């Protein structure tokens, strides 16, 4: 038996706020009627504010994986070459999906401890004199590693190379939590989903698209039906969808967008950076290692912590769950058993984070993991302005 609130400190799905849960607790309505048209227009317009774009945002009843697929099948053709970067587990999965569609990805190798190297992108595109590479596909915030790539710099690298490649970006774990500007940064397709920074249950996938991406979708040859952007955009113009939408999730999405805009997006980003800095202060005080090795790329969404040799991260997570009713993120694929991940995204504030930090510190003690005392104190000092300074949104994407 456990009492009290379960601490869901994985990097998504994130806790769903009470306001969102209450908003979803509504009768299903006619998805062809005027009441739904009003809801549809509100969420489609609201998404533009979150993605920071004036262009269309397409909402699917899907996971983020579905949004990945929509980006591929609407812009590329079988045999097309694309440039990708091995930043972690999810970049690898997107690479594998591209292969299934007959795309030919060039996968720049990485150590899973740093983000995409803009200079490497530029150098490779300069070499591509015939412009055979049709797209650069990167993950903004690699959920498996706690590393955030510098998308604005990647856009500048593509422009510096004078290359026409599309820029496709995965913001599945960063949208609504990390500083991101789809239009200003010249991103052609941004994919995301509902259960991370947007604070919803799983079930919605998103793609924000540029005019250049829409033009590509009119001439590429990959088959699609469910994922066809143009079949979505026609009814979206009046607030409707070509097939039955996830009505109650859309109620929740409207409320989540309202919450974010009430707080102010800049404040949302600053809060995430502040909580991330406090988490890193705790990890450093414990004498443990942060997986991300580039400070400019520290994630505001999660922090991945490397376990000392001889200690299993999954065994540690099990002890924390059974004793303190808290879920921490697991290490994925080649990081399995080597790291645990502390999520600090979505509906998370200072007291929530300090509860999570105290649970980790007690778990380290209970498991006999070598560490120093004082992680909780370091986090409190950071949050009260007496410790490590939180990253500004500008620094976070420098």
C-alpha cells in the first residue's frame, strides 16, 4: 500500500494538471456540428502560438511516432537522401523509420552525450554539390539523454552551406518546455505530441509545416492516406477534421494552451530552465555525473544521471519506486542500467522538484550508491538564487 501523491518524474508522459482533467471531463459532441467547429478553430489557432508560427499546425489522433511518419511521407520520395545525426535512442528510431520508407539516411555518428554538431551539418552539405540531400532531420531534445540540440545554429549552418535541404525537427519532448521558434528559425516541419510539455494524456500528434514543406508535399511520391496533410488542411480551414477526432483530448488541449499562455511562454521556458539548473546542482553536489557533456546543451526537460560503476540504475529505480512511490526514467537501449532520468517538465514547480530530489537522495542512501550528502540543499540554494544560475531561454539555444 502507498499513500499520498505518486511522483511521476519520468520525462513523459508528464502529470496531467487538474484543470486539464476537468476540461476533458465533458460529454462527446457532434464532431460535424457548430460547437465542434468552434473548438477546432480554437485549438488549431492556439497551437500556432505554442509552435510560434503563423503557418498551419496539423493535429492527428496519434502518438509522436505518427507525427514522425507524417513528416516523412509528406515531404520525401523513395530513394531520397537525408542527413541525420545520432544523438540518442529517439534519433536512432527516426532513422530506422526512414529506412523502412526507402529513404537513404546518412547517419552522422555520435556518443549520445552531445547534440547535433552544426559545423558537421554545414561541412557535409557543402560537399553535396549536386544537392542530393533532400532534408536534414534532427531531434531537438533527445529524451533518452537529456541533451538539447541548437536548432537555430543548425538552420544557420544549412543557410551558410547554401543548401536547399528541408529542415525537419522532432520536438516531441521539448515543445512547451524548451525555447523553440518554428517560423523564426526557418524549420520546415516540426513534429510533436501531447503527453510531454503540453501536459495531456498520450493520443495527439502534431506537425507544424512551412510553405516550402507544403510545396514538397505536392510533388513527392510516398503513399499516404491517414497522414495526408492536404486532406487534413481542407476541413481544418473551418475547424473540422477528415475523420473522427479525439474530441475530449482537444478539450484538454484547449485548456493546456490556455494555461501556458496565461503563464506566458517566456515564463514557462524560464521555469523549466530554473528547475533544470536546480536538478543539476543536486547531481553535482552528490558527486554524480550528468550524461550531457556540453553545458550549452543541457536539457530543460530532463536530466540524465550516470550511475557509478558497479551499480545498476534499474535496480536503483525499483528501490525508489517501492519505497518512495516515485517513478524515474529508465536508460534506453545502450544506456539501459547505466543512467536514470529525472523529468522536470510540464506541471512541475519548485516544491514538486524538491520532493523528487529528496526521493532520489534517499534512494541513493538506501541502495548504498557512493555519493556525497547535500544534493537537496544545493537544489534549494539554486532555487532561491544562492546557487547555480538557471539558463536563460536565449542561452539554452545559443
